[in-house]
C-alpha cells in the first residue's frame, strides 16, 4: 500500500473486472453445488424504506424486504418456522452443550484482563474446514461438524435469506443478556 504507480484507467478497470468475474464464478459454483435445483432466488416481497417502517409493520404477520440505512437490507419473515418446527428447534437448542470462552482484553497499563463469557456459543462448519473463530489460542471456539438438524436449519435459512453460508453460529444467553 505504500507503492503508488500511474496506470491507464482501462487497464485497471479490466483487471478489476477479471477479479470480480472470478469471485462471482466462485460464488455461483458454490451456490450451484449446494442448490443444484436452483432454490436460491430473489423473492418478491413488499419493500419498505427505512423512513416508512412503523411498529405495526412488524406485527401484521406479513413478510417484508426492509431497506435500512447504509445500503442494508433486512428480510422480515414473521412466523418463518411453523410453531411445531420452532418448538422443536428450541428443545434442541436447550439440550445442546455450549462453550463459554474466556476473552482477553489489553488494558492501558499493559496487563491483559481475562473476562469469562456468560454467553454460551457453539459453531458448526461445512465439511469441518474452519476450525476456529479467531486466531487467538486462548479464546478459540472449536468448530463442530454439522449435524442433521443444523444442515436442515441452514438450508432453510439460506432459502429464506437468498444467500449461502458455510457456518452456523449459535449463541445462548442464559439470562437474556450478553455476557
């Protein structure tokens, strides 16, 4: 980043286009690999701009595409899981074992402060490729292999969110607060 060079605009744009095409092809290959039948597609939902979002929209039972600030989009799916599926998922999550990592934070005086997390976490990864959340060895969260219920849930999330994922992260807040 410290080297500056003068280049022809068309050459830079061509290089950017090749790079963008490469990443688009990789994403397309991944999506086709996970969804050969083409289940991931843009769904037509009523669009509501940020300035028009009212509390009543969130309680009327309708799915919306909410346009938030900073070019952010939220897909609002009330009742996304049927009651019986939602209840079964809650029972599964209640029986699951969670990890409670200890995080280390640098202090102004130079001595690190260890803070045990009150938040339980579990991380499931595709084909077990990603073993850790972060580089630190003291607060890593070991990745778990996908289980049948996580594969099913991830597939439903991918279809609803119009995106693909390679990981499922579960947080457990025992007292309802972040620890």
